[in-house]
C-alpha cells in the first residue's frame, strides 16, 4: 500500500485518534508530506511480512513537547542526518525506516524521511499509539537496546548516546532535546525484519488509514460518525466505548522538562453526569470519573470534538470546548507485565493499579 | 619531569593557585593520584617541545560544578571509556593526554588517566588557569573544533556530541552532565603536537609544581610565604599583587545549571579599607573594590588563607574566613581580542570592559 494525495487525509485523522492527544498537531505533518508529494517524492509502505528477516530498519521521530513541535517544525534534513549518523555508528546502511509511535507528527516524520531518502516505510510501530518517552516501546519491553540514540538539529549538531539502559537514554536525550530548542530529530532502535515481526505493533499505519477512511465514509454517507468509529474498533476485537461527554471547565497545561504536562476537567452534558478528569504528559494517561478510574495507559483515551468527531490533541484543548471522550483497548503485546512497567501506570508514576478498560466498564 | 610522591603536594598546591577558586577540591585529586602511584602506576610528563608535530593528543577532564565533584568523585575508568570512544570516533589511537585547564581536580584527572593508560601527559593546557565552560580554551580562540565532545559516566553511558560551534557543544554537554548526576567524565579537543605548540598555554603543569615548591620552601625557611609567591610570578614577568585583605562578611553560592555560581563580599582588615566583592562561576571572575574593578578574567584572582597562604576554592568559602586576595596577570595568548570574547568579561556576560590588571593597579 502506498500513501498519496488520495489517502493522506485519512491517514492523518486515523493516526491522531491512535495518538491519544499526543505526537503534535497532525496538520503540521500533513503540510510536510503534501510538500514532499508535490515535489514528486513517493511514500512507499512495506508490510512487515514482506520484509526479509535480515532487513535493517531504523526508527525515526521528533523528540519534544507537542506545544513546541507546532512552533518549531520537524526537519527532514536533520532527521536524515540522524539516520546517516546511526549508519556510521553501526557500520551498515538501512533498508527501510519506521515510526516509533502512531500519532500526530511522529507518524508523518518517517513517511517524510522515507520519501526523501527513497526508502520504504514499515507498516508497524513500537508503541501502537503515542507515548511521551522514547523508551516506552514494545522493543524495550522485548529487551532490545535502542542504541545508538542519535539526536540532530538544524544547526547540524549531532549527539549520539549509547547506554545499557533505554530509560537512561530517554533521560539523557531529553536534556539535549530541550537545549536543541525543545525539539530534536531522532534516529534510534535499529531493528531487523525478524525483530519487527516479533516485537513491533504491526500494521498501525494501514490501521490509521482505515480509521480515517471509516470516518470519511460515515461523514459523506451522513451516518453517525461516532458510532461508526466505535463499530470499527469493535469489529477488530477491540473494546471501544464512550467514556464521557462534557464541556472543558478546567485546564492546566505547562511545557516543562521537554514535555507538555497537565490535566483537563470536563463537566458532564447529556447522559454524562459529574466530572471527568484526564491527566496528560503529551498524551492522555488516565481518565477518572468522579474520582473512579475509567481508562488508563496503555489503553487509548482520545478526546473528540462533540460535533465533528475530529480528534483534539492535548495542546489544542481549550476552555469551554464540548467534547466526547472515547476509550479503546489495546493489543495484548502492550499489556504484558513488563509492558505495564514500562508504559502502564508505573511507567508514569501514576498512583493507580492497572485495570483493563473492558474490566473498568463493568 | 615526572610527578611522584616527592612533588605531588607541590603540584596540587600550585595548580590550585592557578585554578582561581575553581576546578574542585584539589584534595580529591590528590587522593586519586596517591592511590594510582601506590598501585605502581607512573605519571610521566612530556614537554611540548619533545612532542612530535604529528603526535595525537586528547584533552581529558571532569565536567561539573565543584560543589558536586567533591561529593561524586571523578572516575578514571569512565574517563578512559570517553578516551576510547573518541578514538573510535576518530579512527586513530592517542599518543598522549593533556589537561584542558590548570586547577583543582581537572589538573589531576589527566595525570590519573595518563597513569592508568600508560600514556604521557603533555605539560600544557588550554586555559592557563581554570574556567567553568569547556569552550573557554585557547584552542577555541585559535579556531580549532573541540569535536568529538565525549561524555561518559560510571553507568557506562557514552554521549558523543559533534557540532560546528564549540559554544553549542558546551551548551549541549552541560545538560547531559547535569543528568549524569552533575559530573561527567569528558574527552574532547583532539590536537596534534604542532597544534599544542601553537595554541596551548605551555608548561603549566611544571609551573604549578614550581609555584607549590616556592611556597613549601618559603614555609620551611620561615620566610614570608605570601611575598615569596608574589616574587615568583614577578620574576617570570607576570604582574602580581595583593588586591585586598579582608574577612568574609557575605556569601551567596548556589549550584545551578551545572555550575557553582555566586558572590563573596570581604570587609577590609589591616591596610585594606572598604569592601571587596568577587563574583564567581566555579572560578573567581571579577573583583570590585568599593564598586571599582581591580581584576577580572582572564587575569587570575585567587583567594588565600590569611595565615597559611593556602588557596581556598569557591566551594570552601565560609562566612568569617580571613583571607588575602591576590591578582596575577596572564600570558598574552590569553588576552587577544578573540580570547577576551571567549573567556574575558563578554564570555561571561559581565557588564564591564576588560582592563588588564596592571592598568587597574594605577
């Protein structure tokens, strides 16, 4: 499958829903890709099954708070410089690139880099959603080292971190990212085709396209878009439900230590009573209804405009917005005990024990 | 000339005087070297003139605030790891190591690394004194890139920064240093023998030994130690004088952004009237007598115990201490227009125009 002008919009909308509020404004990523497509570059997707086991693949991304990414745009050339530095470090060339997460700008950066470098993009990622920290991957859950962690910026500075501990890599790289201006282009987690098949969350790029296409088709057929979205996930065996419908009455958001951190409080409207509080660190992490958890990482919490069903990223939350909050269960690869340690509640130092969204519905 | 048990104490005392309050507690460095000497390692000095022009030399140091260095000691093995990473990056082996500055712990780190790696230590450095930031070198003044800038810690993390701008390197490395715990072992500024002869401040290790030996001899002969110290510098064509004698009546010191930053105020005793204020960033930067500058970077400002004439580093300043402040002129290589931009008052954003200490005496 390729991505072009015919399905770019679908892809962006779908990936923003998987992005659970994070990954930066998808509009920015769309503009970058439109420009590359106009210049004649091609975006080629490759299915994990079509990847030779010994294929060499690198994850590429923008590190930084979404609040910053929207003002200081991701750079294709700097990301390519990071990829080249990783190749020098490893002593071999990459056959493909891939996204480390599904969501916002970081879904589009690998497409841009693949297009500019004429490399295919693997239809998979390392988070199955968006997460704020670079060690929050299924690769890390599988015990793979992310080395080399390469950061690059438009001043042509290159910083390469090698460390035994992927969490330490995040800690060190984040400080550099902040000093690079709050956003850094990154290449890390080199993987073989075999490792991708075993440890990545598969086919999340095409999943994003399908989500977007579902919404588009429901809209043009004047169907209930929100219901179509829930049906889409349920048809794929995922738990999905509306968590709340409400108006934003309280919003705290700060850009701190390289992240966009805060909480939003909704007052119920319609059938929703009481208050829903959602805390976020780039992404929505935990939703509590009148103090009772109703969904938490790694399960997806996505905030949608009440009328248009457009996903709203954390940096675009505004006082008074009327929204629907949807919760979606995630694949089992993201719910193992070690996975929860890395990107479940303990990974975010949230003082709550993980319970699956489908259990919390009861 | 070698450094051994017979002259280690002299070296430490002398280098602390050149260190102008910075570089960390020399006692820490002394203990590290004593341990290495006891284990049978040799500290070999090599004169710059004996260095082949094509010799490959690397600067090694601890980056961090002295207040931290005294609690989290510099690591020989981590520094060696940084040197090895620089070798891998450059594709060749080093023939020698050298200090980037004269002062405190950072005078001793290269001696330790040279001893452990069985490499000679070049009798020269890149500052001719101590400075808080890694780009404040005569190499940088000469336009040499410090790449690769390698940071290493005891957790075996290695961070390699390459950038077109040495000041940017300091900016990025400092953030990593802070996250490595406030101190990082560093290798940077690879130089050839020719470059050292042209751009380093020469024979500052042997100068340190001579300063220390002058003090020791004056003490054992019951001579005026302070006068002997001034005479020593004057005999080498350096301006040297007592700037003030006083009691510490005000002290502000904080560990911030990877530095020890503050100011100390002295109230005059004896012939010294009024107040002397000295601002510092790891090192003493600017001394003002009742608001009038009397010495400033790059000239040396060193605080000595009134009775013992022992140098006092910035982190050992205490309320009520009675001290003498000495000012010493520096070699011309450290006073060029570009040198002043990098490590004169503008390099520290001090709102004062540079005037030589000998002019300010008039």
